[in-house]
C-alpha cells in the first residue's frame, strides 16, 4: 500500500506532505465546454438573460471556486494562489461556450485541481443562470490543457486525446 501517495502504510487516507518540496512557479490551464440550444446562446451573447450577465457571474464563480478548491476536494492542499482567470468564447457553429481557466502560484504543489474546479463551477453557473430557458445544456470536455512547474515539469495535452462532443 505504500505505493499510493494518499495512503499511509496501514491503508489510511492522508494528505501528502509537501513540506520538503521546493517552491516553483506553477501554472495550470484547463478548458471545458457547455453546449446549449441556439436560442439560449443568443440570449447569453445579447445579455438578455433575466438573471443578469451570465458570463461575468460565471467568471466570478470560477475564480472564487479556484480559491476554495481545498474545501471541496478532500486531499487538496489549501493554496495561496496568486493568479486566476476565467475566459469564455462563443462557438456559434456548435451552439456552445468554450471556457478556459488559468491558475498560478509560486508554491510546493500544483494548481491543476484549482483550474479544473474553476472551469467546472463556471460551467455550472452558466447552467444555473440559464436553466429556465434550457434544461438540455450539456457540460463537456473538461480537461487539463497544460501545466508547468514542479518535479514533473511541463505537460501539454495532445490534441488527438481531447474529445469533442
């Protein structure tokens, strides 16, 4: 059982000790997508959703979620992130919104979970704000695009491994 980083020698769950790791600049970029009916996308683009500006609410929610990831994911370390951004682009051909989050810090552990959480919560916020128009929205394709820093170095997703719905 000692091969598992989140288990002690007796099989009990534990948080990994990162105390002896070196601090490095760490950056993670995550992408995701939310598909919807074209009328719903038009409402968002034209800022005609009754609940308000959907993308700005989702941007704030995503950044807040990145900062609170350790409260949601049991073994995540609480991190003092130094940067978080959440951006959106319209995919009118597929009636979808592409979501991208970037999170960074100088620290002893990575920020992949924070960026994944940011994209997920941003998508959930879009769903929440628009569900009265469209309950068929589909959150999809959330994945790590890239990460840098730390012992494992740089990772960039291979485009052929990324699915598209």
